[in-house]
C-alpha cells in the first residue's frame, strides 16, 4: 500500500527532499492546467503519481465540458499516473459554474449520468478511474441508499472508489449515522485509495477545512477501512495553513499506522 | 420555458440568496415557480433550508478566497469587514462566465467604491479594469499610490500581446 500526499506548490521544497516513507503523490489536475510539464516530469521520476480532478463536474446532466476534459487529459498524458479520479458531485450547472463541489441525489438517473461521464473520462485518458465521496451538508434523498448508490455506480462505471475517510466521518457525524456500518455496506473490492486529513468544527457542524492534523478517531476509522478493503494507496489531503516539516512528518507517521491496520 | 432538473434547481438555490429566503418560507411555491421536473420535486422539497444556506456559504467562502488573492491590498484595508461586506454583495450576485473571478472582483470593488472609494486599492482597481478590457495598452497615474505602506506618486503601465495575455509594469516617483 502506497503512502503519500496531495502535491501542493507550498510543499514543493519538502517533497523535493524525498521524505522517507513517501511513495506517491496525488496531483490536482486543475493546478497544472496552464502548463508546467517540467514539474510533472520531475515529480514522475521520484514518485508514483495519481491525477485527481476537482472540476469535471461528473454529476451535471448533459455533456462534459470539452475544454476542461481536454485540459484534464493533457495533464494525465504528461503525468502518466497509475489512475485518475474525480468526485461524485457537481461543480457547475447548465447555467453557471458554482466553483466548488456540491452533492448529487442518490437516484438511478444520477447514477447513469455519473457512470457514463466516468467511463467517458476513463476512455479518453486511457486510465482507470476512481470516484470520490464528498462532504455534504445537504442530506439528499433518492430511490437508493447512499451505499447502494456507490456500489451500483462503481459497477456500472467499472471503476474504483476513492474513499475520503474524513468526509465519511464528517457526514456520519453531521447526519447521525454509523460510519463503520456504512463502510461495511460498501463492496470492499472497489475501495482503491483513501483520502484523509483532520476535520474541523464550525459550531455544531463538522467541516473539512483541510488544515488540521488527523485526529485519533479518524485513524481508527481508516484502520477499519484498511482491514475491510484491499486499499492500494493513502494520501494526506492538506490544502491550507500548511504546517512545518515536523508536523508533516508526524502526519505521514499516522498514515503508516493506518497502513499497519492496528 | 422548459422544465429544469434537480441539479439546475439546486444550483439556482445555491447562488441566489433571495431564492433561498423564498424557499425557506414557501418551498412548494418555489418548486412550482422554478418549473422543476415532477420526478425531481420530492427530493427538492426535502431540502432543509438551513443546510442549503450552509452549503451556499461554503461556495461564497470559496469565491471570497479567490477574490482575496486578486485584491490583497483591498482585503487588508477592509480587515474584518471584508467577509461580511462580501457576503452582503455576493449573496444575491453571481458572476457570469467567462472570467467569472475577475468580474466578481470588479463588481465587488465597484460596489465598495460607491460606498467609500478609499476602501479599494486604486492599483488593484486599475488592474481589474485593464484585465477586463480589450485594450492593448493603458497608462494610469496616481498622485497617492501606496506600495508596502509607502505613499508616493505611482504610474502603472499595462500591455497586451498578440496572444491576448497581458502584463504590467509600474514604478513610483520619489519627489
């Protein structure tokens, strides 16, 4: 199982030092849209890469944005990752770009939309694709449970699941369900990669600010995932208020604990 | 007008604070007014207004963070007032593509300038004006241009090449 983190320019110096125990990097495709093939080539020499999208908006009915898909495919071509991924979400509608991830209802109609889009992206990039669960402050209803939706989606799209452990934890707390029970309703063979970072609080709500150290209850949940499923990679997803090297090293040590599974 | 799907309807709610207020008061009326597909109405009516508002605030915060990167001086001048002022503007204004973030910054600054011109950095305002224009060259002068807290006469020269990418050259005068 590979251990690594989401590549951010702010962490470039530390990443360049090739920290021990770090095997992989996840690149956010949109961060490389303007170019920067040199950085991609440099990183590909040192690490196993995965390319992660934020804005393909797989949950928007209708065709994918061709320009974004072109840009995404270009980054994939340059990085030559083991797999690619994006979210089970929409970031734009036919009327406007909302600029961030929003949840989709667990319906059969939505399942077809996302599965067809995921297959299209995978075929275009000639890479396996993983789909990621998001944090949602809206609890949307449909004709499927969330876990049935995810299992059927992975089957129809012939893809894996990028399970964001932090998002699962946050949603379970905000919407009052049991995360381990949810986990055991997911087809284990689909869970390929994990995302993790500490959660935050905003009043009564749990949120994902991507700026906190991983808490102990998240480590326990991630360990449960690793015991349940043949996970191939765990990546730390730190996006804001970047910490100093000792803190990053501690976070990587936590990923090693998760990999050990106990 | 054709019926709209759930995603389009939720998108409208998330970017229009007035519509969210109307939905909180009368969800059925809003669902009818939006001409939502009958199959999508049950899911739409089950949206919890407080949750929709929370999600909408997350989107606003993302927009705000993008603007702060474009307007660091203005953000510094506004201080703690920046976020509430932005929310007041952005809750009912959603920028159109293309160049949505630039338009957003421009419209926000335009509103601030109507209220109190000194809140907006003149250099940043000039930059936005040029970036959104089709001009190939523009020169702006300021008698009291501020750089790193030092106030001096300042000249900004903007240029745009054949690729339509633009650049900026600026200098301050020591009198």
